[in-house]
């Protein structure tokens, strides 16, 4: 999860340096991608699947799905936080 959150912070920096729709598409900040991220967060699905992703070693398909959903939720959460922090800076 630390890596996913770091990727989101880096995505905000990349967007600030290169404001282009292709960058938005690559980092997941287009309207449909954000809507999907918001829906995922509001649904609470990530919290329900969190115990599945807690295993170590090779993950089973349900555990892998749980980990991917948790990662997507963490990414969009950190993306929103990093964007808010970037807007506060002069």
C-alpha cells in the first residue's frame, strides 16, 4: 500500500509538470476513472475485502482481487489528498 500511495503522489507531481489529457489518462484522473474510484470508495468494498488481502506468500485469486481493490482504493484516496495538498501550496 505504501508503494501505491507513493505512486499517487508522484502522479500529482507529473500532472503539475505536464498538464495534458494523455497524462490524465495515464494516471487515472479522467472523469470516468475518478467516478469509478469514488464508487469503489463509497461502496466500502475495500474494507470488506481487506481480510482477504492480508495473507503473505502467493495469493489465491480471491485474495489477489481483494488486494487489487484495496490498492485502487488507496490510490484514489491518496490522489485526492495529494491534489488537495498541492492546491494549498503557493
